[in-house]
C-alpha cells in the first residue's frame, strides 16, 4: 500500500504534488502540510499533528472537505512529520512518498534522514520526492534506483560507520567499502546508465539523487507535467 505524506516544508510544484498524491492509496498531511495539499487541489484523507501550523481556519477548511484529524498535544516527543509516518504505517502503508520535505525550517531539513531512517526501521520504504530528484535511506540491505547516465548521486552514513557499502552501476563503483561519519567518500558520484544498486551490509546510508527529471518520474507511473 502506497501513501503520500505532505510535510510542512517548502511547497513542491502543484502538478508534482497532484501526480504523486493521485497514485497513492492514502494521503496524509503533517499539520501545515495540509495547506500545501489544498493549494494543489489535493484533499488529505488524514491530517496529523498538533495543528499549530494549520491554525483554526486551516483546520476548519480540511474538516469541511472531509479530512479526518488525528490531534496530538503541542508538548510531544516526535515531530509532526514523524507522527504522520507512524499514522500511515498504522493504516497499512508499506511505501511512502514524502512531499514538501525540503526548504522551510533548517532543523526540519536536518531531520529528514532521521525521518527516512525511522520509516526504514518500521519496514516502510520511504522516498522524498522533489522537483530536483529524490532522497531515501538504505539500512542493512539494498535498493535499486533508476535514472539517467551522468545524474548525480551522493551517499552519506546516517548512524555511525556504514560497513560493506557497494555501489553498482556508477561511474565510481564501490565494493564492500567502509564509510565513516565525517568522510566525504560518497559525495557526488554519477550514474553510469539507467539503473544502479546501492547496498550496505551494516549501517544506514542517506542517498541523494539529483536529476533533471522530478522524483515522481523515477517511480512507476511517473510522467506528465510537473508545474
């Protein structure tokens, strides 16, 4: 089951948001992310958070359009985006597309690899979809990625050293490498063709894939206008 999760970062292009939400079985918004969804003509099935960014007027708007609300207290131990991921998982999601994830508050951007890692540890394959490409985390496993020759891919360890890092289908392949925190070995590699594999035997890798195509076109059913 695929879910689209609208975060409260900078809004993505409306066409991109509609396309990603349109192929989801469930659309969840984290608090103010609901406003980005509504602006693109997407009504979330569920809005999660303390509703401080959404406000009274925004809350009224999503309720009038039929969204369900999962309210949390302002004093909580997880960010709204994390609560939205948990809510999607509780409803059966095994794949997540995260929208409106970049830009906005610097601390929220810094939290992204940790949010992706949290999803991975729940058994959910999560991908940040953006105008410029995609981001995801691989932990103790591998992931096949699509793209085009020459596109930039960088990998960084998320939690301590990443052991047994293998990059296949890249201009600069690796086989069983160790990448420590503070090492820039994984910065700015390039895809050699249309498909590549990122693997790590132990640890977690944060993968940033930049492309002339938006991230939605990299997934099955991609295509169409992004603006």
